[in-house]
């Protein structure tokens, strides 16, 4: 009965840890395209950014096409801040402005108006490289089309009254990774405004502003995303079934009398082969023991203490991730991490622990993800 109770505790601990890790996380990259991948919801303070840029702008309005192209160009500073909600979907607010040159024919001469303006727009960003391809935070190049809505104000100048207009904005942003925190941006964008924005009306439907700029983006807070990898529900259902069966057996055992005075004294049975196997599961590419795996290490330590038996700690890694050499080192780190907890947290002497590591060349389980484990084997 004691063995069944111990086994029930072990299975319960495993299922508890599995449910707690219903999704195992992988940080910074995904195996499948972004739209096929589930990502952990980021916190409010994560994945923010600010951008500073500058470039050239040009007003597309009445009679401007009659002027020299160089006379139509103006310097256009930009400032943006925003947040990514996923590797492929985000928003930003952008401020821009400066000078814009309008033109008007007076008599036989084309005269230039020196106008000042300021504009702001809120944009929806769509990173197509992380949407259609696997997400990777270390990508050197990203392509990000966007659309937005905003407002523009042209200040009073050259005797022309102030004007304003709502705007419809669209553009194409390219990002080149310089470091973990900094990107180089090159952006082409356009704004569509009401026809009266430059205070001249010659039958055109709208005015417009086009800009080409370059600048830097600085990432704030946590900059990557965690990929969620669902656990195997078939495994969870099987383990829950085993727990229910053991509970039923324990209930039957509890119905039996605790003492049996009329029965002859039982003959002591010598246990010649008493074995316990416990597993500690690890996250992808990690050798850190999660808190919800400690119950399995604790149960093994109790067995070792009760029977005064040695324990073998064997580390593994799954073969579908990483090279053979890397996985061998990873399995060693995992095995040593479990052995350290046995000694430091649960008082098992080092001379009772044997540490082995198999890497990914040997797989104890057919299911690839299950092989990110350390198996603890104690035998008396």
C-alpha cells in the first residue's frame, strides 16, 4: 500500500507540473510561420519602441508639378513611438512636419510659398516577414507595410490663412537589425489631405505629401516574444487515468481493517528489487529546474533516504533541436542541475549520486518533446 501511495504522489506531481506547463515556452524564435504560431501575451511594458528619423518631403498640390523638382524638396524630421503586440502586429504614433513649398502662378511667373506645417498620425503596423515566415528576433531584415489616420495643420504664412485637414496615411517601412536594441529604418510614406490644404483649388480632388526618410529605432523593455508549444493532451489524459485507477485501489485498501488479531503474524518479505524512476522535465534549450518539477526530485530523495540506496541521475536532450555536441553538453547541465538540488535542497550525500548524460543520441521516449528530461533511477 505504501508503494501505491508513493506512486500516486509521483503521478499526481507529474500531471500537476504538466498542467502548470500546459504550454511550454520558446523564446525569440518559432519553427513555423508567425500566423501559425501561438505567442504568449506580452505585458504592458514590453516591446515598446521609439524612432527618430529625417529625410525629404514633397507637396503634391496645384501647380507644384510646374516647379523644378529640387525646389519642391524639403527636410522632414520625424519622431515615432509605438508597441508590438505580437511579432507581426503593432501600432505607433508618428509626428512629422517642417516646411512644404507650394506654388502659384501670378501673372506669368510661378511663385513659391514657404509654408510650415505639423502632422500626426496613428498607424497599424504589419510585419510581413514575421507573419509569412517563422518568427526570429535576430532577423537582419524586416518588411513592414502600414496604414493610418491622422491630422495635419498648415500655419498661416505669406498672407494665406491657416488650414487643416484630416489625413489618410500609408507607407512601407524597412528595418535593418544593428543590435539587440537598435534598428536602422528606411521608410517611404504618403499622406492624402483635403484639396484646400495649400489654400489653392484648381479642381484637384486631394492634396498630398510624400516622404522618404531614414533613422534609428530603439527598443525599450523586453524586446522578444515567447512561443507557446502545447503539451501532449494524450499524455495528460493517460496519466490522469492512471491516477484515477490508483485512487480507486487506495480506496479499496482503506476499507480493509488496520489490524487483524485473529490472523497469524505475517512473515516479513524481503524486497529484493525495489526500483523507482522519476523524471524532471525541462523547457526547450534550458537546464533550469522549474519549481513545479521539484516534487519529483523530492519524492526521489525520500526514497533514497528511506532505503539508504544510491540514485543514478541521467540527462537527455531531444534530437530535433540543436546539434549532437550541443545536446550532449545540455544534457550534462540538466543532470548536474538535478543532482545539485538533490544535494543542496534535500540533503542527499554526493557519494550516493551517480551522474550520467546521454545527449540526444539516446532517446528514452518516442515522443520527441518528452526527451527534454532527466531520469532519476534509484534501486534497492
